[in-house]
C-alpha cells in the first residue's frame, strides 16, 4: 500500500463507521493474547490511537474522549493494529499496564464466564 | 451463580443489547488465541450459540441467522464463552475449521494491518 492507504487519512477513509459514527475496537493483550475489552472509537479516537502510542476511546456514556489510563493509570500502549476485511471493526494489540477492567479484573471478560454447550468436533475437517 | 444466572435465560437477561437488539460477539481462536472476527448476535443467536455447540450470528446485511460454516464448511465449535463486565459484549472462544474470513484468510484481521505509532513504555508501572 502507498502512504495514502497506510496513513491515518487513508485508514479513516477505509473505515465503515456505524450510524453513530463509531467503530468497535477490540483490545487484545499483546503478551499472552487475552482479549481484554471492547471499546468504541470515532474517527478522532482512531486517529489519536494510531498516532499517540496509546489507546483512546470515545465514551458513549460520558460522550467524551477517554485515553485509557489517564485516570486509572492502567494505560494501553499500542503494539499493532488492524482493520477487519470489511472495515467495520478495529483490533488493537497492546501492552496493558495493570488491570484493563474497571472492576480490577485483568480483562473485562474475566468476570462473567458462561457455560455453553461444548460438542465434540475432532473428526470434522474443512470441506 | 445459580441456574437462573448461568442458564440461557439468565444470560440473556444480563445482556445489554443495543438499540437494534444486537450485541457484538468477538470470536477468538481457542488454539493460539488469535482474534478471528467480530460478528453480531441477537438474543436468539446467543441462545443458539450457547446451546448448539456452534456459533450462530445475526447477519445485519442479510437480516437472517447465519450459522457459521453451514455454507462455507468453516464452522466454529464453541469451547467457552463470557460476557464482559457491563454485559454488552460477548467473547466466544472456538475451534475454527478452516478460514474464519470470507476472503480465505484465517482471520478477518489478517487482511488490513495498520501502521500505528509505537512508543517505548518499558519503564512505566501501574500506579
């Protein structure tokens, strides 16, 4: 890709924001691979996240930018990022300082494990 | 938790669906930890996913249920699942058969890597 495609402007042009102007951002621990949380970004939050070295969200409840860790100290340092195939989700791999979750849990998905039915699938192969 | 909380009914009661009645579902490869894709589920898709052993989404573009792999063969067998701390995102860890992405890539996030600014953060500690 050329600079127009890899620069922030090109990235923002490829994103398909939702009706509220937001895109879901999956935050993954670059050390170990745990999915830490999902937040939301508008175009400016994406721009800041890609240029600032730290993750910034748009808080839907507070209607303001929220650079993770500025209050809690639990910053997320960007290691890598990717858009998905249809440009409507962003994945950011980070170095997480402390707990990602406001509950104090390392990950927001640590607090409410479910009990899905798990079936055997060992003998099946891709078609 | 008791059965009312861990059963499908209790789970659905805890979910905070969005205005369209949907919740984002992060699908993670249980073997290796890669984030494969993000899809959307309504209550019935969550119920099916937790009870059927395979991941079912609600397709926003086609407005229909979509059990991953029924057409492509690239099924997702549920290994575990969790809600996040505020009940508005679900994480499903799966055994992925073949490619998760319709492009043929293993993961939907393999096709459009970005180039964020990465800063040094080694000396910082949690506050």
